[in-house]
């Protein structure tokens, strides 16, 4: 009881009792994680909003993330796997306006734009996709500026994209303004819509591009000219955090442990001989003697097959360092935890496939692929791909290539590579035959455009028929057992198998060209 409770208890014990009872009731937490005590001592948990917590930590997290990527092989491997599986060879768009002639024009212009959209001329649009994903993973933010080009620049599609690191966005600029407010370099209007981005005129960490006239300063760039890519983890979050944030300390500690183990192994590999002589150090040398030119110390060397006879009373002893075990088990356990923190399976992170088979590896990859798909379709495409496509279409309208804006588009992501292609293909075939997957969806899942794929199949079939070639892979002519099937040339199909006792079915046959099923 505090002093006030004791005073109240002196005049009214009943009221003092009720106060103590209610205080005890309010301090009883149903969740263990909310209780105070020995187990939670030193557990400091911030209670700020997303922007308060990110703003105080982003610069340090960003710098440490880059340091890990430069020096830690597992950090570099994790980001490489995330970028490679997300983008692969590129998430490809195809116009879907409902007008084939218009689609053909747009797709033709896109090929030129995709090849020439980098102001530096080093990457195409799909290479820039990979760069923006890597920048987002490494720094938390990826910034892309639209760069319209003038007529005299002689660009067929006068539009380019400039990728910037998140450092360009002035995190220190947080204030209220007459028309809204600015949070960590992003300006909002009174309705919460993004109006502009405050970008530095050059990278704040650069040392070779100092502007002596104006120094380092940020300027407002209209939001319509900027794409900001980051993972939104909390409502109202304005800036992103590096993807390695949950595992930075673990990776740093693992680096220190690996260095210590490496030094231990060097020590274990050392062989030292200690010679004991009755006459002291002035006796004759045991092996070939030389002098270290740097230290001046006397060195004695022993060679393989050397036989040396010691004098009476002389003795030689060698050290026998004891090896330390458990390194692999500890490393595996730590990498499993690190992989869980960044949604990368242990097998991809370490390259260790010694303890997996087809089923376990495929099951372990399901969660990873779900995370990749979520980032593709919920972050990368809405924040980067789709705004680029809309600006591209608007540019075509502006230069008169198409009459009006139609933003219809289909994005096709690269397929995930199969561990066992035959098993996956059979499973896909059964899903198509049972109606749970359409042929168009199956083709799209493999990273191809369904219409183009079917048109190509039709073209190849017509060419094979014209040249009278029958391939073993042609399902119109040959079944999956390699047996030639009946055709339109008057050939008689094989009779059905006789049924005796248990029902037996003959080989499945497809009649060309209607592909009717018979058994």
C-alpha cells in the first residue's frame, strides 16, 4: 500500500480494502507476455506507430543490411534467391484491350520501350525489375522516377525510368504544411493522398558529386512522377525496412562464430615441437637451422622422412590439439532460424540438400513460393509494373500511336522450376482433365502467353501435316504409349479389348481432328 492508501485505511479500512482489491485486479494480465517479472526484465518494447519506429531505425538498418550483403555469404545468397525467384527473366506484360489490332500496336511499341527504358543504357525493363526488387530488399525502399524525353531526343517512345536508392528520399523532412503534412520525405494532402516526394539532388552518401553551390538539399517532385516500392507491414506505414532486419544480429553473431571456428581449425592444424636438452638452448640443433630475417629468431625445420638421433638426456614432445565438434549442427540450426526470418528455406540459403527428398523439398518450397507470389502480385506489380504500363499507354496516346488510353494488360510471371518435371506434369494433366485447371491457366503458370502458345501449336501442326511428318510428341497421331493412332486417311482404329472378369480398358485413343475420346 502506498501512503495515500494507508491514510485512507486509517479512516476507512473498507475503502482501503476495495482500492487494494481493484488495483490487484487491474494488474493481473491474462497474457504471459504482458506480465512483469524476472522473465521479462530488460524486455523493452516500443509502442510507437509504424512511422515513428521506422524513422528512428531506418538509416542504421539500411547501412547494416548493405554491410551484410557485402560481407556475409548467406545474406548475399538470401537476397539473390528472393530476387531471382521473384523476377526470374522478367514479369512480361501483354496488351489485352479487346481489340486485336490495338493489342498488336501496343505490344510492338512495348518491345522498343522495354529495350530502351534505362537512361544509362545498361538494362532493359526486366533487368530494372530485378534491380528495383534488390534495392527494395536491401534498403527497404525502391524509388523510380519517370523521365519523359523531348522530341529532339529521337526516342520512338519518349519515356525512360530512373532507379534510385531509398537514400534519395529525405527521411528528415517530417512536418505539417498548409495543405497537409510531410512524413519522412513523403508529402500528403488533407485526404491522405500522396502529393509529392522530397528527393535529394544527389545521393547523400556520395563523395564525388558534391554540389558546391547549393549543397545537399531535397526538392519536391510530384507524386505522379515517382514510383515508390516497399513492403507495407503496418497500416499507415510510409517507408519500408530492409528485409534482413529480423535476422541482422543472428547473421552478425554467426559471422563471429564462423571466424572463431576458422581460427580454431588453424590452431588445431598447427604442429609444435618442444625439445628438452640437459645443456640448455645452446646445444646442437635438432634439424636444419636458419634465422628469420624479420624477427631474428632461430628456426629449425624438420622434413618428411627425417631421422634424427637425440643425445642422452634430450627429449622432444609435440602438441596434440583436441578437435572441437558440433560445428555443423550449430550452423544448421542457426541457418534454419535465419531462413525462417526472411522466408527463404534452409536448403536454398545454405545449398545443403543432403537431408531432403522430392516430397520434403517440394513441401518446404510451398511456403517460399507463396511468399514470392504475394510480393509479386501485391507489391511489385501494383507499385512498379502497373504504374509503368499506365504511363507507357499515356505516352503512346500523347505521341499519337493509339487513339485513346486503354490500360488492359495481362502480366505473366516466370514459372517456378520443377524439382521433378515428370511428376509435376502428370499432376497438371490430371487437374486439366478433371476440370480444376484450364489449359489457358496451365500455360500461363508456365510463364507463356496462352494465345501465342496455341497459335504456335497450330502453326507447327499445319507445317507437320504439310510435310507429312509424324513425331512421337504429336498427340494427334501418337498416344502417350508411342503407338500411332487412327487418322482421317481411312485407317481402322484398333478394336476394344475383350472384357473378362474384371473390367479392363484399352489404350486411350484420340480421333483427329475432332479429338473425340474413345476407349
